[in-house]
């Protein structure tokens, strides 16, 4: 019964519904069309260098028929939420979106598909405008922005690496170092233009610092000592492009450095790029260089650089009546691998080295061979070094900084001359340096460290005792001098510990740095204590008085090029050379651009200097009998780099004398130049074109003239030979004429999106001044001819970076 009722009701309802359908039209509800979103991502980079543009931004604005989206400016992807109106609008709203790039230049933005107007901008860069960009699918796009006007000067961040109390110190930017005229963009040669450094001519790049010779300097690259810093004493063995900064000390440096009585050069290489792989190539008139660098993974990077001279590939030799000489050749390399497991722990491995070689034949009719027959015949010369080191810097504990360096340096020096004279020297240095700095507070810290060096000096030679003074080297004759044979290996050890305490007092106006170094040198089994102190009193924020006082010593195994500790050609019991140095200075900051004036006076007293034994016998070739002093006054006015200009004016007034032994004559040191004036200026005429000038003037070097010569018969190759033996005047009793020259440099740079190229020209001695470097005599010393510095040297090159 109930089932029957249900069936009837259901049939009735179906019939009623069908009737309604036949009598009415149904209108469906239409949803608005949803436009798909697309993602645009990529990088905002500097044109040419491809460095990230810090603060770079991308702005987009829809053009015609782009769907509605509601969003505010400066909207990041993570905050972007499209909102669609449920009501269809006949007049679309304009889409306006923006996004900022991160520290690596990366950006990412989401937007409805359509046509857009793009603007890419960054502070200090020209805006890049793209009128029409079709966004119809996800895409990656890199934008390159061009600098607007002049590149901002590099800012050197002040750290605790160099204390404010430090005297006689310069920390120079890479821009300054590579743009000093007359240096061929060589960072080490640029140091010659600083106060306290004298010049030895345009062909000599070595540093002569405050009354000391070139062998008295110490050179470090990433805390690793290097052997010969110059090819043939002229061109540095380092690729300047990898150098981040240079700290140069002409005196007064602290106990953390191994002892040196001259200057100290502390170079830091930059880490390789971490964002991409790139390369650089540089070809000039004398050498070619190239480098590649880039990331290995997200925590490590690698840079490899190499240079080689190439004139020997086109010119085999130079020949004449004096003989023939093959074109000298040289090369060098640098490798740096950096690893950063965390933001406060840094590892790096560094390897670098160089090699020089030259050979030829000296004719028996050559002037020098007629008076020194042992020189006639074939000769060859080779020297170089290979250094490796592993560095750790750990600042995980905010109060403590740990630096540890393990290193090895191989230095070699080999030559052969004429009638069987030769010397083959190899020096191995295995060492470790460790330091720990504890910061008690912002104004007080204590640094302590230790250093160990094990030297192995292998010598195989048949030669004479080499004079230690350059002037004396002109007075010896290989034919008549006593010869000594040696085939020996000498081992020596240097062990050092040091402490350095920094603190402030008198309401922080007076700063002190007090410390000392304890050295043990086993060549004479002696312990040396070298205390040092420096202070700075800040009269105002812009006015400072500085002073330093310290003892310094220089171990004989650290002086390259001499077999000082050899049992036959040297003296295995030599003691370190010593000096006491004091500096007093005044420093005034003149304006907000960093313009600085400084005046410093210094005095250095030398003792225990190593001198060649005039009565040389085997095992006593050298003695610690020399003494001397150097004193001077230096003025320095420096303008650090601004947008368009940098430069400085330096003047040094100095006096330096030496004495080879007690009771002997006191004479001007070979590198004594009482007056040295240098002015350097570099100006950017436009963003891609700069020009610079350097003016150099100095008093001439002292030299020893020849008064007369005596004919003497000697045996040469078993045959009697007449030679003329010169009779010299008092040592360094005359001076060369004053030295003066003007150098000029300019460079032109063109920048493209992913690469740039630059043409540079460096002219040494623009006006061809005839500067005398020395004198040459005829066979019987009756005629003298001046040896002139280069009259005019253009140095043209092309550099390409990608």
C-alpha cells in the first residue's frame, strides 16, 4: 500500500517538472576568465664586471589589455597575492609591481601574462628601460646596468690588522697602486713613490728603505714569505690584479713580523669570485698574463694566474763585438683556493712562484773581459722560487681570533761564468706561524704567537767571497781573487715567540701598543730579545702625535743571495744583524675627503752588520764587524681616491753612513740619497679615461771613482796576460749627477654587458732626461763613459676581462 503511494507521487513529480522545463529558458552563470601568472627571474649585474648591483630594483608596468591585479609597489614574491574581482570590468586597471635584488643580484617576481614596460635601476647606475616586454611564460633574464658617471672610490675598511698607533705605514688601495705612472701597473714598483723609499733607476724595481739595502726587506703574500719578489730586480713576480691591498711599513712595525731592518711589505690576495667563472687576459710589449677564477661550490672558489715574457720568442739574441746575449726570459704563477665552511671560519691554500733565466757568451775582446779574463766565455743565470702555504682564520669565538699558517718556500740561485766559475744554491724554508688575539673589550687586546723556521741551504760552488757592499763589488777582480770550492748542506733553525698588548688611557686619547719578540737563532746559539713599543696621542679626532721605539735583528739565513752560513764560502757561526730604531711623527687630517698631512723623523743605529772578510779564509768569509746609522725627516701630503682624483707629494731628507769594521773609514752608504722628491697625480677625464703624471727628483747615488790603473801580468788559462788593475779613490767619495724624470700614463676602457677591454699606455721618462746610473771605463781606465738610464720607454698594452 505504501509502495503504491510512493510510485504515484514520483510519477506526478516527473510530469510536473517536465512541464516547467517546456515553459522556461535557463541562463547559466559565467565565471570571469582567469589569466595565468608567469614568473620572471634572473640577476641585476654591473655592466662589464658582472658584479651584483647592490640595491638593484626591477619595476614593471602593464601596457594594453593586461588583466587586473591589485598589488603595491616594492612587493616581493613572497608577499605577492593576486586578487581577482568577481565582477567583469570593461576597463582594466594598470598593473604596477616591483622587486628588489638580493646581495648576489638575484631577483624574482610573479605577474599576469601580458605586455609590460620594464625599468631596471640601481643607485649610482643609469636606468635601463625596456618599452615592451612580452611575459607569456616563465623566463630568466639578466639585466646589465652601466655606471652613472664615475666609479666610486674603493673604501679601505679599517680593521685591527694595523693598529692606530702604527707609524711609518701606508695602506693603499688597488686603484692607487696600479695607476701610478712609470710603474707598468706593478703594485710593488708603485711603492717606490712613497716617502722613505729611494729610487735606483727606471730599470730597478727593488725597494731601498730608510738607509737599508734591497736584501733587508721582508715580503709576505697571504702571510707566506716569498723568495725573490722581482724578476731580474726589475718587474715584480706578482699578478697585480689578484692583489687586494698592500700594507707597507718603512719602519716601526710590531713584533708579530719576523725581524727585518729594512721595509716590510704585507700583501693580501683577494679570494676568487664566488658568483661565476671568468677570465682576464693582458698582452703588452714585454709580457703576457692571464687568469681564470670562479666558484668550485657554494663554499669554495679558485683563482689561477700566470705570466710570461715573450720577446725571446721573436728575438733570439743580441750580438756584437762584446759577445752575444740571449733575450732574458721570465715567468710566474699564482694559485689561491679559498674555503669558507662557516661565516667565521676561513681556509685558503696559496701557491706562487717565479723563474728567470738568461745566457750568452762574452767575447775575450770585450772591455770587461780584457781586464778580467776569467769572465770570457759562456755564461748562464737562473733564479726563482716556489712557495706554498695553508692559512686558517677562525673567529668563531667573538673574543678570540686564531690565525695559523703552515708554509714552505724553495728558493734557488744558479749561475756559471767564463773559466769554470759557478754557484748552485738551493734554500728550503719549512715554517709555521701561529697567533691568538684575545679582545678584553673594544679598547684592550692581547696578541701572542710563535713562529718556527727550518732552513736547509745546499751549496755547490767554485767561486770567490762575494763582497757585501755594492760599491765594493766594483773593486774585485775574478781573475786575481782567491777561489773557494764548496759542496755542502747547512741546516739552521729560527724559533720565535712574541706578545703584543694594546690598551688605551687618558679618556681614550692615548693609545699604547707594547710588546716584544724573543728569537733563538742556532747559527750562533744565541737568544735575542727585541722589545718594541708604539703610542698615539689624539689631540683631536683629526690631529694625532705618534711615536715608536724598538730593537730589530735580521738572521743571516733570511738574507737571500749570499752563502753566509756555508762552511767554506761563508761563516757558519754568524750572528744576526741588529738595529735600534725610533720614530716620531705628526699626522693631520685636513678635510672630509681624507686629505692627510704627515711628517715623521726617524733614526736607526746598525750594529753587527755582516761584512766580507778582507783577509778571507775558508770558514771565515764573513764577519759581524759592520756598523752604521740612518736618519731622516719625511713629509707626506696625500689625497686618497675621490671620484675623479688621487695623488700625493712626498719629500725625504736623509743621511746614511756605514763602517765595515772598527777603526776603518766611515763612508756614505751606497744607497744614500739626501734628497728625494716625488709627486703623483691621477685624474679621470671621463668614466672610461684616466691620465696620470709622476715627477721624481733625487740626489745622485755615491760612487767610488778610479784615480789611475796599473798594468799587471796575470795567468789566464795558463797563459800570461796583461791586465790593468784600477786604483780607486776613497770609498763613495763622489756622487752621480742628480736624477730627475717625468713619467706619464693613460688608459681607455670600454664596457660591454659581459666583458670589457682596456688599452693602456705608460711612458717612462717622457722628456728623455739623460740620467746617469754609473760610469764605464776603457781598458786602461783613461777614458770614462756614463751609463745612462732609459731615455724613453713606452709601455703599451691591452687588457680584456670577462
